[in-house]
């Protein structure tokens, strides 16, 4: 996409950054479905609760997250379906764990929190807007004993780029099937089945599947002590 020159002092890099931001503003809505709408309503309520607790104006949250004010307002009112990328941006902007925005969903309810089985194929899948990057939470949200664990699935050719999370956020990733290339800052790892990686996620990072089959990995998130507070 060619860069538009807004003024004489704008560099090419600045112009490209503006183009990317403008594109991102329009691609943060998730798939519209009954499940998606239910998840959107729960996430919107969690966003509103954490925003008010931190006394952050909606306009300020829009600025921090790069998400349109109209979309944020609709989300908090239970009228928008956020994409996976949007939820990550909001968690980072609010400086809360990603799982904190999943409160009051089916992920946070179970008959016996001390002995919980989640069968293969169960659990709400949160996907990118194009469906090529999917995340299935494997933890019980709201239980401070439970680590924040996700099953990631990347379609062939999928490249998922992630903005930096809150300071002192780390990821521990283990590949179950396929091949996965992970980049964090200037470091790159090429991982296969059985390989594991621990890395800083408060830097720009990405996950890429260059193979011909789905890549499946398990991801554990860890946060600075003060950011775990609900």
C-alpha cells in the first residue's frame, strides 16, 4: 500500500506507520455469531469494569489501544464483537492480564473448580479476524491458583504479529505439532515438536507457520506481580 504524504516533515516510516494504524482501526472486529456476541458482551463488561477501576477515560483507552472510539463504546455496551487482536490490544492498554478480560464467560464457570476436565474440542475458541490464528484458553478464569494457559493453532502460512504487552510480561511456549517461528525484538527461534521457548512479550513479537500443515502450540503467560491484580 503506497504511503500518502501528509506534510513535508513526515518521513516515509511515519507515513507507513499511519497507514498501518489506519488499517488496524478497521480490522479489529471479530466474527459475528451467537457465541461471538456472547463473548463480546462479556469482554465489553470486563473492559468497562477495569477501565473505571483505573479511572481511564474512554477516549484515552482508544488512544492507547489504537481502537476506534465508536467501536470501544459499542463494545462496552455489549454491541460489538472484538477480534483476538483487539482483546490483546485492550489488555495491554489497560495493563491487565489477557485472561482478566474473559471474566464471566463460559471459561470462568465450572461445576468443580478443584477437578476440572476440558476435553479436546471443548472451550471457547478466540480467533483472529481471518480465522487463521486461533487461541483456546485452557484455564479457569478468576481462579488465582490457575496459570494462564492457551492452545494456539496457526494455519499454514499464518503470520500473527503482536504488539508489546504490558511491562514484564513473559511467554513460555511449547510446540506440540508442526513448525513455528517466533520473533521477539531482534531474536528469532525456529521451533519444532517438543521444542520450548521462554521470551519477553513486552517487546514486539510474532508467530509464523511456514509449513504446509497446522501448527499447534501451548502458551503459558506470566506477568509482573502487580499486573495480576484483578
